[in-house]
């Protein structure tokens, strides 16, 4: 026979959903939270009181006025509350920042990859910088999340194809991160996931994807193209965490050689090196994203070859997005920084290619928007680190607490 939940059971079970609503900005007042949770005002008051006692949120005693009903108290994340360490590895370096609830990133620190960047050396460098930031901040750190530019197979958290990091196939990145964190003075819960997946999650909660039911996210870092799908607030990861590898879609059978062994993959036809190649520019040692800015600037100034290069890459990006739309039928597409720059440079061309090349695009306009977050991958790493706390604040913080009544 199923056990009936007691009031404390129900209160504790609601702590995570309540915190998630406040964290995403979906419950700015206690009355909104009450309605979203479907609980009484008394229960909502107990829940918010518990979250406030845990140092996670603030409850403003000054009521927020409204057009109807009684005024309600304002809810916000506590800026002095705990933080997590968020880290991102990319082909040219890595970035670390501390992050509070509410999608609040601290000042990111960008550093180069160590010499001979083996998985262990890179992870040690990431942990060392995270430990430095944690030691310099008075707030309690409760987790470390890492975004990596490779598919991460679940449940073992192995790097399946870290082509742009030159890591061995099947590198146990999750296990190695746990070991290096423990050895490096960060005895915290840690987790690792694909950077595009995490960026999509962050954009859905805090950025341009808010409110979308089926959000398709397409992005490129310094090299390669990634994608992710968020359905009703949850990442679609497939059976083993490897879904939505959009970079391996073929958009030009006679195109550029891809590290995967094929030709013309979106991975190499719509990333920053592809734009440089189309513009006839050789890599000069700077990060490729920095070099592409000159192409965009020259195109804006009237340079014909730069404009043609943008059109070339935009067309292939549009083909790839259209193919994914035909399969997934999202209601919104959000683009990462590099692809957002392509959209800004060709605001009519990209939506036109997508509309004409996708069945669902012809049936109705699908929004294509630039990402709203400055560092979505890093913000997504923070979301990963916050996941245990958002699921169960008491357990996630390692605090026994008193369940909300």
C-alpha cells in the first residue's frame, strides 16, 4: 500500500520545485509561487521561510503591489548565499567563474590550456583555478560543474569523441574530475556534461529560450558545431546522453574534411574556421573567434569577399538547422555567439534558408533568436552544479534542516 505523505513530507518535496521557480525568475512573489505549486498560502509561507533559513533566498517584508488581490511578498535569490564553481573547457583554453543562484555569474577568468594538454593536466588546471576562486570568496561553495566540447556518454560520463581536445576515445572525464577535485582541495560534488547541452539549459532558464516548449539550441565555440534540445524544461539527452549531435549532419557532400572522417559536416561548414577559410584568411595564432570579428567588420564596411563568405556559411548553417527542424519541430531556435553574429550579419538570409528548406518552417514561422546570455556554456555548467540543490535543497546542501510544514 502506498504511504500517504505527511505535511512535512509534502513541504520538503516542494522545496526543490519552489527553489527552481525562484531560481529561474518564474516566481518573483509568494503569491505567484503559491499558484505555481498549487499549495495554500500557509504552506508557501513555510516553504519560503525554510529556503530563507537555508540562506538560499530572501523574502522581502515589503509587499509587492499588484493589480488584483492582496499584495504579496517579493522573493529573490540571496546574493550572500552559497555559490558553485562553473568551468568550461574549449579548444583554445578554459574558463572558471563562481556562480550564485538565479543565473548570476561572477567575473570569469579565461586561461590557456596547459602545455601538453592531457585530460589529467587540463582538469588539474581547472580545479586549481576553481580552488583559488573558492578560497578567495567568503561564500560557501557547494559544487563544481564542468562543460566540455565533446559528447559525454551516460551514466559513465566518458568523453566519446573529444576531437577538438585530442583526448583519447572514452576518456573517463567524470571520474577524473572527481579525483582531481578531491586531490586539489575541492571535496565537492562534481559533474560534467556536453557544453552545448548545458548552454541550452541555461538559455532556457535564464535567456532567450525562456517560455519555449521545444527549444533547439545551435552553437559553435572556437571550432565545431553543437546542438541541444530542451523539451518542457528538460534536456533531451537520448538513451546514453548523446542525442542532438547536429555537428555531424552532412550539409555539403563535397565540402571540407571533418575530423570524424566524413566531408561537409555542419561541424566544419558552419564554425569559425569555416568562415575564415571562405574569406581566404589563414589562422594567425589568435583564437579563431577573435579572427572572425574582423570578417564581420569588413563585411559591414562593404568588403565583397567577406560578405560572400558570410553568405556561404549562413547557407550551410541554414541547411543544417532546417534538417533538424524537419525532425524535431521546435517552436524556437536559439543561436550561440558565433551563429548569432552570422544572424546579425544576414538577418533575412538565415531565416529565409531555414524557411525554404524545412517543411515545418514553410508551415509557420519559427523564431530564430540570438542567445541572450553572455556566457551560456559557463552558465550551463553552473546549472549542472546547482542540480542537486535544486532537486532537494536540504540534501544538496548537506543540511538536515526542518522540513517545511
